[in-house]
């Protein structure tokens, strides 16, 4: 069944416009929208490139940090080895100082006794905390301090210096205690906090031009001397 065109048009009622048409400048809205979409795509691409570069840079920094850590570990290991060697060298020096023979010093003290003097007791002991220091405890049967002066000269001839001396004399017995420090002539002087006692030079009678020096005889019954030496490390 066909309906005529005129009849269809008659079915439509006439209505006034509800809103006015949009202004012309709103045509820019689609343009701005598509421009924003395109700008977002471009910015996303730039951000992706920057992210890749940042990732590569971060990996490089991590590699450099690992290399620096490895070098630091090597330096610390080398430092520990040097410190260990320094400690071993110090132990060797202490052992050498503690192993120095005291026999020449003892023999010199005994042979330096005058005929009128004798040794009551002689004790030599190394200081455990410092092997360079030696504790001397000497008791003599002497009528004057001349024998002590001679003994100090003999000790000084073996490159030992005396510190903190203590001397007492009563009833013909002389008790002498001191700390001996080995100080060879080529070494540096000791600071002033430990002053040494300079040995006194005893005045001996002048000998004639034809007089020959006499060697003092060794006492026949010399006491047994037992030096105490700390064991070597």
C-alpha cells in the first residue's frame, strides 16, 4: 500500500526551535580535541625516549657503583694486609729487642768490680710491657759510692742509659735500682720526660809516665747471676 508524500508531511506537526544554533567559534572544539590527542601522543613518545635513556643511565650508575665498591674492598683488603704486616714487623722488632743478649752487660758489671768491693746480689729483668727497658737491682758491699760510679760508666759503655735511679747506702752496703734503656749512639735522643742520670766520673790518682794500667782482678767468688728475660714471642 502506498501513501502519498503529501499525506506524510501532513502527519508532522510544526514546532518552533527550542534552542538557537551554536555559534561559529565552537567549531574550534573538535580541532582542539584532535590537537590535544596528537600532542599527547607526541609527548608520550618523548617520555618513552627519556625513560629509556634514564634506564640506561641508571644501569651505568649501578655498574660504576659496583666497580667503586669492588675497588674500595680491594683497598680495604690491601690496607688490612699492610696493617697486619706492620703488626708483625712490630712483633719482630719487639722480639729482637727482647732477644738481645745481656751477657756482655753482666760480664762488664762483674769485671768492673774493684778489689775492695763485691756483689751481694745482682738481678736484671726485662719489662714485659716494653722489652727495651731492663730493671736493674744491684746490691754491693762497698765503702763508698766510687764503685757505683765505675759501674754506671761500665753500663754506659754498653749503650745503656739509666732512668729513675734509686740509691741507698747503709753499713757499707749500697743498694741501687734503676731502669736501663738500650740506646745506641746512632739512635735519636730520648725526650726530656725521662731524664737520664749521667754517670759520675771518679777521680783516679794520676799515674807516672812509665806506669802501665792495671786490670782489676775478678773476684774469686762471684755470686751467681740469673738474669730474668721474658720469652721471645
